[in-house]
C-alpha cells in the first residue's frame, strides 16, 4: 500500500490498523528546539477520541500518545519524532459479519479487490482510527506555526445549517457543547437530530468549517502546489470527506466579478475576502477559510442488503460501536491537516524566500 506519507518538508508517515496493536507515526522534518506543549497535544487527541459524548461512537479508548524519539528535555531535537497510540478497546468479534461480505459505500469491497487480503477488524487500515496519528502531528504543527491560529467548528448537520459568517461567531465557544458548533441554539438542534438518527440505527452527514488567522503573506508554490490545492488534498484525504471549498467557493459562481473582487485598502489588506486569503495559490495575509463536507457514514445499525465475496445477495445488520455523525470528532482532524499544510508551506517558504 503506497501513500501513507503526507507533506514535503514537514512530513507525517502514519501506520496502524483499527484493531492492531497501535496506531502511530513518524514526523520527519520538524525543526529542532520547538518546546512542546504535551497537554495541548493530548487535548486535541481527546477532542477526536471515541466515547467522549453520547453523540459519537461508544468505543472507549483513552488514546494516550507515547513518544519514542525526537524529543529531549521537552523540546524537539530535529530528528524523526516517533510516536504510538496503543489500541486498548477492540471488539473484533463485532466485525465477523464483514469478513466475507461488504458494507455498501465503505472501503471493504475495494480493499478486497485491490489487496486480496485485508484486516477487516474494525475496518483495518480504512478505519478513521488512522486519523489519531494525524491529530498528533497536527498538534505539533499547530505549535510550530504559531502565531497562526487554526480553528474549526461544525457548521452543518443534515439540513441544519449555520449561515453566520465565522467573523460574527464566538470561536471560543466551539468547545462549549458536544457538537462543536459555536452557536448554542443551533448546536442543541444538531444534537437532537444526531440522537434521533442514532436511535433509528442510521447516520447523517455534516460540514466542518475552518479558519486560519495571522497567516503571513507568501505561503504557497503557485503552479501545481498552490496553497489551496494542498489544503484540498489534505481535507479530501480525510475519511468520509466528499467536498472542499475555500473562500467564496461554489457560491461565488452566482456573483459578478464587480461584486466578487476584493478591493484593496492602502496597506494591501482587502475590504472583502471572497478570495479566502489565497490568490494565485499564495497566501495574501487575510484569513484563510474553507469548508469540508462529510458524508453520512456507511455503517448502519439496521438491516441492509449487500453481497458476499461470491456475489451472493446477503441480508445483514451492522454491529458494534459506530458514529451516527462524524463531524463533531472531525473538527480536530480538519485542524490537524490544515496545520500540517501550513507548517509544510512555512518551511518551504523559508527555503524559497530568495525567490527560488
Ligand atoms: C471521525 C470519523 C469517524 C468515522 N467513524 C465511522 C464509523 O463509525 N462507521 C463508518 O462506517 N465509517 C466511519 N467513518 C468513515 C470511514 O472511515 C470511511 O467512510 C471509509 O473509510 C470509506 O472511505 P470514504 O468514505 O472516504 O470513501 C468515520 C470517519 C471519520 C472522519
């Protein structure tokens, strides 16, 4: 299996399966001398971990990270940072039903077709448990890119949409509820909807919005490696993601150029920010903001029809502990992927700043 490494200079190589011994990674290219806030790293893992509230999967995992290398006296040494998060709460018997049959719209069928032999327990490598490694690397990247600030929140669950722009929201209120939506009334309606869907044994999709503030001008390599192209790849690599848009996104299609253009102030900032902080693939110093769409995930705790390995139709029913809606747990994953891109492009910019 190729493609387990993300990034150019700040690089994460991730490993592990859902019900294997551990999930983990090696971070290559993190500069030396970065004093790490370990509590902040664990806090991001806790925001992603299963079992944290009644609206997410009830698998109980402490998700404690153990670092094996690259850190001395609390600071990075510039050598590879190896880490592991041991799996402690697997219930592999819950997955016997997908050993020989395939959950529609999950990765079971394509893994079997491509690799011929797969670890089906908990979805194996296709499980979003892999994203715990991203969250560790992203939490370190966040500390590297400071004073840039990266904040994500849930802006839609099913049809329930928060239309308020991020600039009018209290982004300090994101963690005030289990949904991670900074509008308390909307959060409560979203929570009710997720609970209703859970009781039906069904799942529902949602949107995570993200904003990056204090971005320096000049990040992004402007032909194939545009900053928004890398952010798009980062977000679209997250399990269950179906869409990415930045700045005005698809809504910009309905505007005229005269409405859409971001007029300059004399200091180079812009009056509006339809560009989403990126022009020509390069950051322009304004906030970067984008949205990520997540599908209603595949595992249903209700009867469904599918096929087995021989193509026979089989009736089955999902078992185990699954997320009825993944966006509350996806918030720290989106932040992590954004942080890794910003760290990578910050380091690339340091190499390229002499107009290389
Ligand atoms: C935080 C998070 C939790 C997830 N939990 C589940 C789950 O409980 N059940 C499920 O079927 N898929 C879940 N997924 C999605 C699957 O991992 C994903 O749909 C699957 O690997 C197939 O990939 P694709 O949807 O990107 O095509 C989760 C995704 C994320 C981001």
